[in-house]
C-alpha cells in the first residue's frame, strides 16, 4: 500500500514538473558530429539514462528521445508504441560499444518487463538497440554476461534501430536544468536503491 501510494505521489509530481515546464518544439541540442559512433538504449526515464551516461569519459552530449515504434514525429504527450530512449554519442578510441552496453545493464533493473522503478508501462521498458551485425553480437554477449553474473534471465530485448526521434527541448539535459526537481524525482522513484540491490554499489 505504501509503495503504491509513493508511486502515485511521484507520478503526480512528475506530471506537474513536465506540464509546468516551458514547452518548446525547438531542439536546442543537435547531433554531435565530433563523435563517430552512437548507442541507443531504453532504460526507463530518459532523464536518468542521460544523466548516467554523461558521466562517462569518451561520451558526448546524450540526447533524450523516442524509438522502437512506428509513429512518425512522436511527442512526449503522444508517443504510442515508442520507448523513451537515450542516444549516446561516443568516441570508440576511448570507450567501446560493448563497454557502454555493460554499463547500461548495471544501471537498470534487467528483470522488469513492465517498466522501470516507479515508471510503469510500455514506454518505460528497456531495450538495447543495434545498427549492424557487430553491435548485435556485442549487445547479446553483454546480455549473456549479465545473466551469468546475476544467475537469472534478463528480459531486456536487443532490437534493431529503425529511427531515433529527438524529444522536446525541455527534456534535454533536464537533470542539469532542473537539479532539485530531478533529484527529488530520482530519489522518490527508487532507481538507485533498486539498482544497488541488484548489482551492489
């Protein structure tokens, strides 16, 4: 009961944060041409995935967005069929695709097929997207390694990327623009507690 009440409270606060934030269809960030490769993953709230990956050496400005569905030009209010994803540009001379996928698995709940943490529903489920055969093999090898380490099946699928759609401007770098709201949301949602309970600190 307490968990359900907390999830409901967080959902209400998050909705208020999003709908009271200044909206804009203009994208302040664009593709970073200085990085030759990119990884797209879905790990629940894209704000959190963006925050986690931008801490890494060799990673550029991560973009929040949508992928995995068929709808063209999805928006936050209407992205049916899509997942919330992050597009992670990286320098392969510093960090590899496989290393990034390994890092990704250790920052999600890989056993949850109904969403992530307090965010429930299809759009918050997890996925690793690949662009070619080498990435497909690396992603599946990383998934197999996670399963071996944890001793349980990982439900996160490895999917081919068809197209990435950039999210609205107010979602980009949300954790930097709104640190108090972001940190409250992340703590209340229990993301780090759950990840630590699975993987350890």
